C-alpha cells in the first residue's frame, strides 16, 4: 500500500471510530505484523531444515562412492598391469 492509501484508510477509520480507537488499531496491526513475521520465519526455517536433510541424504551416497572409488579392486589391478 502506498502512503496515500494508508492515510485514506486512517481517515475513514477516524470518522467511524473516533480518535480513541486509533491506539487499539495500531496495537492490533502491530500484533498482526508480528504474528505474520513469526509465521514467515517458521516456514523459512522448515524449508531450510528440509533442504539440509536432502543435502545430507545426497551427500552420504556420494561419500560412499568416493570410498569405493579409492578401494583396490581386482579390476583396477588388471587395468594397472595392462598399462
């Protein structure tokens, strides 16, 4: 929302509820923004946790492949002798 839209909304609110209602409106809006930010942070944390879990699952087979690639196998010995 632009600044002009916010001013119009506050003006309409002031006409309907009076000046005494503005602090309660500000408090309610503050709580809503706080809850929205917390919810967004929770979603972001869950996504990051899932990404890390997937990364661990992918990395484990890659680590095992590196270990088996460095092992001395009969096929490797034959290839070395043929060279």
